[in-house]
C-alpha cells in the first residue's frame, strides 16, 4: 500500500518522501534527510561528492585516488574492452590487469565529464519563446540552447583552467533549464577488469534478480598531458561496507525516466514503442545466438552486443508489464485530474493537446523510427556514413541553425568516435544491417518509396553484403580524411555506404521535420504549461525526471519480501562457489579456482538497498554519510525496472557490489597489491 501511495504522490507532483527521488544537487532535500536520519548533508559535502562523481559515455563513475583512478562497472567498460580486443583475443572474456602505469591501455572512444558548475537559464529560454507558435517556439528554443552553450564554451576557453564542455539541461519537462559546465577528460586508460565469467556471474538468467554474485567492477585512470590526472576531489573506500538499515547515498547520472509524462504518452509507449521494439529485439537476439554458435571466434565477437541486447529485452519486457497495470494507469488519470483542478488552468487543456500530438505520433512512428532514428540501418559503418553526410551539410551552416547534434559543443565527441581505431567485424555488420533492412521492408512495406529505392533490385542480404564488402569506412584514416575534407570530399565520395546515406537523407530529414513540428513542438508547449501548473501547486518539492545528468538519492540497506519470503540484503562469496556449474554463465574463472582455499567464503559479495536508481546509475558509488564508498551500484532487482514510470518503495531495490569482495579479489586473486595501496586498502 505504501508503494502505491508513493506512485500516486509522484504522478500527482506531490512532494516525494521516504527513499524516492533523483534530486539535483542544487535542490537536494538536506533538511528532511537530517530530520529522518540525523545526517548533516552540508554544501561542502555536496560539492565534494559532485566533484568526485564522473559521467562516462553511458554510465557513472567516481574518482577514487588523487592520481586519477576511476571506479566503475565492468559492463560500463565492456565497449572499451571490446575495442581493445580482436577476433582471436577477447579482453571481455579474459579480463585485464595492468602490470604498471606503462601498461595501462587507452580506451579509444571513452570520455569522462565532471560537473564543475551550473547556472539557471530558465528566464533566457522563456523570453526567447514568449508569444511564439508551438513550432516557432520549438525552433527558437533550440537556437537559444545552442547560443548559450556556444557562449559558455567560448568564455571558458579564455580562462586558465581551460575550455569546459557546456550543456543546457531541460528539467521538469521544460519548467526549468540549467546550463551545466563540465570538465572533460578525453584520455582514459584501462587499469583493471576481471574476467567476464565472474564480472557477470549468472549472466542473463541472474540479470535483474537477487540474490546476486557479480563482481561487476573495473578500474580506469584519467590522464592529462600523458600523465595521470591530478584529482584532489576523490572518494575513499570503507571496505567494511554498510550495516543493515544504514543510511546510504547514490550520486550518479540516471539515464531517463517517464514519471512526469502524461497518460497519453505512456499509452503510446505501451501500445506501439515497446511491443515493436521487443519484436525486433527478440528476433535479433536469436540471430546473434545462432551467429555465435558457429565457432569460438564468432562467439567472442558477438558476446558484448548480445549481452547488451539481452539486457535491453528484459528491461523493455518489464516496462511493458508495468504499463499494462490498469490500477497504475487509473492512478495516473486521477493524479492528472487532481493537478488540473488545483491549477485552475484557463484556455485549452494541455493534457488533451498532448493526447492529440500522441495520436499524430502513432501515424508517423514507423517511418520516423526506421528512417530517421535508424532502425532500418543497424550498422556501425552506416552510422559513420550518416555522420559524415550530415556533418558535411550541417557544419557549413551557422552554429545556431544546425541540427542540435551537430553544434560546435557536440562535435568533439563525434570526431572522437569517427577517428577511433576500433575493430570492425564484417560478418557481424552484414548480419545486423541485413536484419534491419528486412524489418524495414516488413514494417514499411515493399512499395514504400525508400524501400523501393534501396531494394528494387537487391535483397536485404545482398545489399548488406555488397555495402559491407565495398565500403572503406572501416578504415579510421578514411573516415578522418572525409570529415576533414568537409562537404566537397563527402560529395565527391563514391563509397557505397556514403551513397546510401546520401540517398535516404532527404526522406529521413523530412520525417524528422514532420515529427518535430507535429509531435515534438506541441508536446513541448503543452508540457511547459503542465510544468507551470505543477510548480504553482508544489514548487520544487518534487524531483525532475532523469535526464542522464547528475543526481543524488538517499536510501537504506534493506532486503524485501518476495511472495512472503524475506530476501536478505547481503550475499556472501561461499554461495557463489555453491552455485557454480563449471559452464557459463555459472562458471567461476580458473584464477579464482586456483586460490579457492585462500579465500574467505564469508566475504560479503552484493548489497540490496532502497535507493531509487535506473539505467545510467551503473557505476555509481554507494556512499555513507561521511562520503566514503561502501558499495558500487550495478543493477536493480526485477521490480526496479518499473521505476522508469513509478517508484514502488516496498519492492524496488538497487544492487551494489560490496567493497569487501573488491578487496578480496584484487588482493588474493589478481595480486594487485600496488592498486590496493593506491586505494588505501592496506
């Protein structure tokens, strides 16, 4: 019952209570936390934690030494491990332990951002869109966001501390805008990663389950000017870990939630987005599994994308289950009506406006998804081709007139990805591209103009095979040459993948423009009115939806009741050996088996807490009230997946690696004595 009350409170925009909430650092509820738990969360504490927490490309991490040492999850560096691997040697499978700093391997495409400042720019955005139509306001908003980011980066470049990376963040569905300023580290090197068999022990069967025994941690190091970065703000370990019911915090970057979205928006996801995504993903999973069954080399190269896909399928399936809950949808309707009544809105009903825009979105969804989002062209080489084609066209425009992903603030990351020397596996590229072309033909129909343009004379398999065989975009030097050559070089290119990207770009841009004008713009305008109503009634006592920007959550170490049976908050090493079968995903690596007699089987392995986290929080430190690390977040239980839409306090649990098992592994299994010393573990 308490969980349902929390759901209703969240959807109504009422002040959150208990352990719910992904709070921005400028609006953390320090007073309620002190009242409830006696912890004094001061501005100095918040600043230190903020400056110690890192946003990676798709995860969170934290500095854990003054020499740039970074703690995060194994699955957060899996892309780096894969990029440093070959078809014959997989670092994902084997792990990596640097013998010294000279052996630390640079991750080709990984970046780290630390939030060093922020500024409320809501008034600037509001003035820019005042009095404009929905479409004009949407365009003006994007131009203003770009102007603010550009001015911020230009101004920071004049300072001694160096250029910052600036990003305007939308909060409360447009109710607030903040300009976030990041210090960026673009040289990250791999220090340590355990073998996949222990990092993801239990594999997909255990994913989003608890109890767990996954050693899901890895260590990187940030470098500046080819030397370890000096990082005075870092988090120290408490290797003893937390106690049952102890207050704990999670600073991190939750990816996205939809807790403040309207019922019409959730119904769109329930009826269209999630079912279609699941159908495509489930079939692709089968093809990945078949691909990997041919020989060990193919199994190695498909391992990382298969792991990611299986995780996504489980998430989407449980999200769909959540949206099929009639009781919770009814609660959403009641909450909307309560806010509508409290706000005394005049004029048109913004909830109805979103409902109308969502109806139009249903009509545009398939073409927009397959052409513009790229669901019809699932290939890393095609993505490179599109970046080159669009980049050539966009970079000759004024910065404020470009598509948002091609603004000057976005280009460094784009260039890094294009220039990165990463392995490309042609057979896997053919599989994913041919599959996505097949699905596009199936869903859009063989007579769709774009489908006819591409597949009038070739089958999806034949087209994919030819494109992958003939393109030169697998060569990083070719990609770099085309990018630096600009529009003239790209227009003159005869590369077949470039030709395909060019051939569909007019159609894809048209679908995008239609979507932005007829769906995005009216929803943004209506959401802004709802946000104003929510602020009028509740102020900022409600937290904003997650946006992959820095947040802080508090909770306690607790288990829960599953079908009347108590699930304890801690697991221990001995049970991992008891569950081992000798075959993946329940195989314990040889490195562990060799030292089994020296290991303490009573070592705590994983922790369950009430913290409110979602994807993007992976790699977040779990810290105590003194700011010390007492765990490393890596997952949630099966009930946590519904946290995308609402928080169930009774059952939603976050899962962390216990620091004691990290110390046990580094010291007794891997012999990383110097690393332990740097972590102040001895």
